[in-house]
C-alpha cells in the first residue's frame, strides 16, 4: 500500500488562493472556450473547486496498485521521487492540487504484462494543478519510460517544472519505438497547459505520440536549458504528425523541435499548420524507406520549416539502391509554405537546400526556399558553369534517378541563395526541361538553372541553362580551379612577393595548428587591376580541394567545415581572378587539430558479444558534459537502443539480437555546446 503522511499546517501557509491557482482556473475556462491563457483577465476563478483547507498529504512511496489523490481542498505534496510501478495507476481527481519539492521526479514505468498509467481528471470548471512546493524552486519532471507507460491529462496545468531534466522539460515521455517509422500513442491531452518550464515544456522521444483524440495543448513561458532545451516542444519525426491544436507563446524559441537519431521519414507524414514553425535539428532529413515503400511527406499550406542541413527526398544508387520518396508541399498565395534557415540572424548559404533525388510524383506549389545554397557535399558530372559547385537552393536528381517535369512546380520562389537557384543534375537527351518559368528568383548568386548533363556529354558547352543576368560563373574564364593535378611533393608555404597583386591568406596564421574542425579563412584583397574573384581550396594534399572548395567568391573570407581532427597536415591554396584569368595559386600548409572523442573500450570493438544484454563502456572526453550512445542494426542507427543525453560513461543495453549479425554502436560527445561527430564501432552479435 502507498504510504501517506499527513500533517496540519497553518492557514497562512496553504489556505489563501495563490496567484498560480487563480491563473490556472482562469486558463482552463478560457481554453474550454477555445482561447489561450494569454488573453485572460487577471483574478478569474473556477467556481467548482473548494478552497484549500490547510491539510497537506505528503507522498514519498512508490505506487504499486490503483491510487487516487482527492481534490477536496487538500494539497498533495511529493517529498521524494515516486515511481508508478508496473500494474500501478495514479489518478488525480478534479480540483487536485499537487506540489512537488525542488528537482523531484515522478516516473511511470509499465511493462507489456503490467502497464502503468497516470490519469488527471480535471474539468473546465474543476482543473488540476501541478506546481512547485516552494516558490522559486522548480520541481523536476513527470516522465514515462516505456510504450506501456501512458498519460491521460485533462484540464491540467504543469508549472515551474524541468529542473535537472535533460532539456529542462516538465513532461517527458518515451515509447521505445523507431522514430523514423512509428507512432506509439502514449499521451492523451485535453486542455493541457505547460507553463514556465526551465527549458523545453514537453519532450517526446523514441516514437512517443499523441492519441488521435488529443486536443488543446498550451506551452508558454519556457526558458533555455542545455542540449537544445529551449524549444516549446520536442518530438520524433513521424510522431510530429500526431500533434494536436497548439497555443505556443513566450518560450525561448516558439517552435517544434524535430529530433531523434538520424532524421529519416520512412512512413507517410503530414505536417499540419499549427501556427508554430517546425525545426529539424542538426542532421539531414531523408524522406525514404529502406524497406521499399514510398513514403510521402505532405506539408499543409502556411507551414514554416527550419533546417540545419538539407531535405532529401528519395535515395538512388544505380544498380544498388532505388528507394523513392515524395514531398507534396502545396501552399496558397496567402499561405505559402516556407523552407528556411534555423539561424536567428539569417544569411544566404545558412543551409544547403532541398534535394529532390528520387522524387517522382513530388509537387511544390506556392513554396518559398530561402537562405539556402550552402555546401551540400555533392559532386555531380552535370554541365554547370566551369568553376562552380553543385550548391544550390534546389538541387535535383543526379544521373537518371528522376527527371522532373515543369508541371511539378508552380509559383515557387527561391530567395537569397548563396549559389545557384536550381542545379539540374539529371541526364537527358537534350538540355532541359527548363523549370524556371514556374519560379521567381530573388538575390541568387549563380544560374537560375544550370545545364543538365546530356547523353552525348556537355555539348555544346557548360554553363547556365538560364542565367540570372549580370555576372555568372560562366563568365569566369581562364584557368579553372576544378581541374587541378596533385603536386608530387608537399609545398609547405609559397609566399608571394612583397608587392603582390593577388590575395594573401592572413588568418589563420600560415603554418599554425587548427583549433576546430570548422575554420574561417581570411585574405587580403588583390591589388592588381580587375581582381574580382577568389577561390580557396582545402585538401589533404597540396593542390587538392577534397575537403572544401569555396567556388568563385567575391568576399575576402570563406568558412570551411568538416576539417580533420587527427593532427595530420592540411593544405590550402588561394587563387585570385584578375586581368581576365585565374592566377597561379599561393599555397599554405597547416596542421589539423586533435579533438578527443569518446572511444568504446568495452566490449572490445570488433569482438563477438556474449549475450543479448551488454554494458557498453567508453572513455571520458575532456570538457564533455554529456554523451549519447546509439546501438543499431546498421551504421548510424539507434533502433536497438538510444541513451539520450547522459553524463555516465557506460550504459547497459538489452534487446540486442543473438543471431550472429553485425551490431553497430556509436558514441557522441557534447563539448563546448555542440555534439561532436560520433565515433562508430561494430560487433558480432551472440549466437550462430
């Protein structure tokens, strides 16, 4: 039996109606009428709840069976972390008031054989409140850990929670499912308010999703915590399609953070217009299914999507992989769909753009793609202008993966692209089709549409199928930086003569050691007549640009990312275009920095696992505040286990196959406010 400790307290401590309770009562009345708490008059009260009677029931034991906390004017105080164990349930009656000591957590943990649940039965006139026991001391979180740990929350307010939770969340639920392909409906809300959380109000991980009858979720006043804990809501990709009607305001970021391992969308998903932007965090978003179906990403009119990396639709590797996908983004003239940068201050090249790779049947209508054209890592053999890269706001179909039709696009705007508008990478009998009549272009830095590759090669020439007017990369002639031959020996540094008319690298200091995998190079302006463009190559050998290549730029700087962190030599060369030709480059040598990463030390990488339950242990990393372990059936996946952000350097993982297959593991380290690229290992599963 659950143990209750009750004590009488003075009227001065518990009996007055606090501002919090008045806010709650007013909030639920407004929500019942379809409004949001921000519009309420101060001091409104719910008529159906009794005044607090001065009695406090202190709860500090786990719940093993069915238990109800009354709403009769008694305050329920949680004085120790509580778990609703398998087979148990906790019901909060209408008007229940729960006060939680600082940093404490209530956990619901069910099993397939013995589910566990938490039910809050507030009503419009008789709401439930969960708040801090002491003003100014936030409580921890209420969390569910499995697919059998469910929450049913009606006319309930969580306020001042999130202390000590991973992303400052007051409510955090997990379901143990694959985030790219499943929805596990563990949370029902009906007028749930989450306010003034330490960080993110609500975190839903590993496919945790809302029930189909959920409605009215308000998240307001959330602060800023670590590990991305400054968004209103965090949720897995497919589960984002289950979000109910939202009221979001006053948070550090009023946006929905889409996260959860690699951002695959492997089942049909509709992103509804909830009046709140969607932010796809950190990784490339792939609309594709390795099992062979054709998933469709449907985006409603008026939706804004924010990206760090590009949106890729479909996968294709001739003779190896044919995994189509579709995106249906149909906006209206008054409610366009916007694909944009995640940066607070946006600039051209913030993110790569939209990649229609194997995307037959896709449609973009009244869509705006902005601040894209950043490096995308793609190198095609199409007939783009000499000296330019494959960067573009919209890049389409290398080879014969997919041939777009002009009718696939209507009223699409490309704005503020750092490179081309449309990069045509497909192969066809002739040039085209010309997609540009369906587009408008604003402030792009390249072709409106590049030349695609034709079956007889780049005949008659390379360049723009449709230029943007004015100077384009096709106008840059002479020596072409993309056809370099590595020199036989390394040239550490070739300094120009004192009266150089070419650009000269000044930062980082030549021959120095990098301190990061991302470096901004700066150089002086060429002093000769007509020095209009520059080109910076970064490579693993002198004369190469296999790490990064700026393309022809007018700026006197270029930021290169993805630099090695292994202490090896890094070679840089700077070209200057003046007097109508590319001048011989100046070359410099640097040393890559060394950046510690967490390496698995047990089990020994490459070894055979002893069973289906294994404790993985890794080395600590200097300056790391968190780690993340993924264990999966393929590289980069966490479909067996994903630890989430943890401070420990070990994790016990169960459910590993015992069929002799290959098991993949990767360890991430969170250093200096960023997740370092993971270190990957493989094992042989136990069994035959």
